[in-house]
């Protein structure tokens, strides 16, 4: 009777439709004794039994032997009848004997207060259990991994920055045990000054805003000792985007910092040693070359002091002094070029035209065993630079190429427009339009050690009588002062390529005026009153005497303030101000600008042998005579005339 009533219940239309539609669950009824009363397609799929095979049999058939022996089936029914439900997970057995993990729910079926059977739902959760198990094992391995790492402090913070867990590395680095630190704020590890500056809060804010915070700074251990730490903080969110906290990794980099500081000290010591070596080579080279020059001058002067020196010998000694002075001036010019203190006369010119114009000069310098190959485009490659210094730089590189090919070879000269300058000798790369001039040879090449030193003054690999070691220094100084760069690539027994980079210029080629020195004619020099401003007594006496010999009326003062005072006291009398640039107080360029404001019609001429002011700012449109100046240099200025001199000599550098 009871079994029939359950069967009737199972055959109700709605129940039958529900049970038939479900294949992922085993849904069936038991009678009050636990025998199977109904069976659905899901039960057949899970368990492997057809309805004919299982209906009427006890549901304990599905339990494992050990669970049946332990009385688990009976306890399940008793719990369902007593508590209204039994629910658990466990192993079950299919018809073929294979086991699977199930989630089981048993509910009593009650009629008129009497349990007439049980409704049982079983779900196969083997895959979910395997996934949960894999996740658990993975988490366990990760915990073991984190706990096993002793070189990194790895721990979690809650959203407020309080510590929620602690690994062995954190204890080793920070000095705190887990029970001492969990629950405390991570700012405890910061220095007092960093805490006062709000560094901990900024770190968390940066991590939230940018997705990560990283940095290096000092931190504090439990014992108060400071150490350098590399810190990484990542925000942790759940699947909805809610902030769960922060993952924090800290590494003690104190030893790394000490090694870097020691390396930096060693590097600085090496740089200082190299600098002192270069200075020693420079001063030694200057002393050697100037002693040679002074020997000629002194010996000539000694002979000229002797009585009754024949005119022919007197003339020879005077010419020797003059020629030696020219060589000394050339030497100082090369040194100034390297130091980027050489006054330049920038003009816009076409590099290709200029290089073609040097072809004959180059041909006479290199000899018959060396061939010149020009790879120059027909289009203009304009730059704004000092053309004379450009020519000198090209010739210096060509001479270097020639000397690298004692048995002959080919020198290739080319020009191209490039979009920037690569990083050279540790200097950052530069973007923009540049003209690159390449000078290549197929000579002996240079070693990496030599390449590091080739631009140093007086460094040379040539025999004593074959070079001064200043040619490439001039190229370096000219390139740098022209806002360009010089690069070199070389390979032993293959050859060398020098590349001179100069910024491209827009506009038209500057018309180069005739040299002012060529216009000089003593007979056309007007007599004028000259205000000479020179702080060096020896130079002042010489210049004043020289100007008087040229028929000028000279007033000599020693500084800028005295010059302004002299002008104020004799406002209309002076026709020309001839001033040194490097002076105490007001320098010559500042003096010239002040005079130009007060007396715009007064001619002003600058003179200098070395001036960072002129090198950096230019002559600002004032004529410039380079020291050591000659009579021809002064004649060029005096002969230009009061009214036309400013226009003729604008930005003009008068050579010796």
C-alpha cells in the first residue's frame, strides 16, 4: 500500500514532467525502509542502473562498503526523518564499481504526520571537488612558497594599510614575529621623517591610482636599524572591483646600495685620475711647445741686443720672432678651440660647395699615393657655422686620414642630411635636422683604447715630429661650440670614419665680405681720438704705443668704470673705443653695450684672446680683434672709417 502511494505520487503529471526534464541530477523516491521506489533518467546516467534493475532494491547499494559497514545509509534516513533533511557529500559507487563524489540531499515525505518515504536528490560534483582540491593544493603550495622565501618580505595589508599576514622573509628582514606585527599599520617600518612627510599614505594612493607603487628608500627594523629597501605595492581587488587590500613585497638592498656607492666612488676616482692625466698631458704639451717657441724668441732677442748687428741678420731675427709669435697664436687658437672658447664668426654656407672648394688644397696636402673620392650631392646642405674653423676641422680630419695610410689609399668625403645625432661618448642623442660630413679612410684603424683619447689635447700616436696632438682637439671644440658633435668609428686594419654633425640652417648663403685686413691702407687711416680700455699694464702700454705710432690720439684707462668716467668727462671728443673683454668689474662686452646705449654713434671694437663671454654670447655685433693682434689687425679697424665700420665689421672677427 505504501509503495503504491509513493508510485502514485511520482506519477503525478507535474512531478513526472520535472523529473523527466532533469538529467544533471539523480532524483528518485525511497519508501520508508529505504528501498528505491522511482528512478529518473539522471539517476540512470549517474548510477548506471536502469529502472528495472534498481527499483525495489535498497539505496545503500550506492554506498561504499566502508560507509555501509559504518551504518551511514541508516543514519542518513534517521537524520532526515528526525531533522527534516539530511545533506552531505561523500563517495558513491556506480553499477560498474567506479566511485564518484556526490552531493546528497534527502527529505522525508510526510502524509498525515507519518513518514511514508523519502525524496532523494544526488548530484555528481567530482569535477568541482577536483577543481576545489586543485585550488586548495595550489593555495597551500603558494603559502608554502611565500613562507619559504626568506630574501623577500611578502605580506598583505588591508585597505587601511594594516598588516594581515606575515612571512618568514618579513620576519628575517624586519625583525618582527607574526604575532608582534599582524594588525599593526605598515607605516611602522618607515623612518620618522618619511612618516611626517606622508610617504606611507602616498605609496598606497599611488598604488591605487597607477596600479602599482615601486621605489627605493630607507626603512627601519624592529631594533631601530635603518636599511635600504626596494618596495613594491600592488592593490588587490575582488571580481566586482572592490578593494580587498594590498600585496607588499620588500627586499633588503643595503648590500646592493653599498656596492653601487663603492662603484661610484671608484668611478669618480678613475675619472679624477684620467682628468689629472689629461691635465698633465695638456700642461706638459703646452710647456713643451711654448718652451720651443720661447727659445726662438729669446735667442733672437738676445742677438738683437748685441751691438753692430748687420741689417740682414737683424731682419732675419725680427722675422723669426714674428713667425714664432704667429705659431704661438695658432697654438693658443687650437687650445681655445678644444676648450670651446674660440670666438667664432658664424655664417650660413653650403657644406658641399665648401668641401668642393677645399679639393685643391686637400690634394696638395695628401700626396700622390692617396686618392680623394668626393661623394657630395648636388643639393644644398646649409649650416650656420664659422667657415674658417669648418675648413680647419675638415683639413685636420683629412690629415689624420692621410697619416693613417702610409702606403696610400682612398679618402672618401661625403655629406648627408640626417634626422638627429646618435648618443656619442656617453652624451645623450639629439633630435633635429643636422648635416653630417663623413671622412673615411681605409688605413690602419684605431684600437678602442686609442679611440677613447683621440680628442684629448696633445694626445697623439704619431712620431714626435709628425704631429702636435691638437688637430682633432680643434675638431672636437669646433663641433661642440657650433652646437654639433663629432663621432668616430674605427676598426684595426680596416679603416676609420669621422662624422662631423652640424645643425642644419634655413635661409640663404651669407655673402662673405672682403677681409677687412685687405682693405687696410695706412695712407687712408683718419686721425681719431681712441679710448683704450685694457687692465693688463704690459698690453696697455704696447697697444697705446702702437696706436700712437699709427697716428692716433690715445687715452688709456684700466677698467670699465674708468672708461665710462672718461666718456662722461669728454662726451664729444672720442671717436673710437678699443676695449679688452676680460676685465675685473664690468667686462668689455657689458661696457660696449652700455656705451652703445649712451652714445649710439660711437665706434666700439672689442679685443680678446680668451673669453667665455664671447664664446657663449658672441660679439653681439661688435667688431672683434683677436689677441695677439698685429698692426694689420688694428689697421683694418682704423681704416674702416667711423660711419661705415659698424656695418662692415658687424660680427666680423679680424684675424691677425
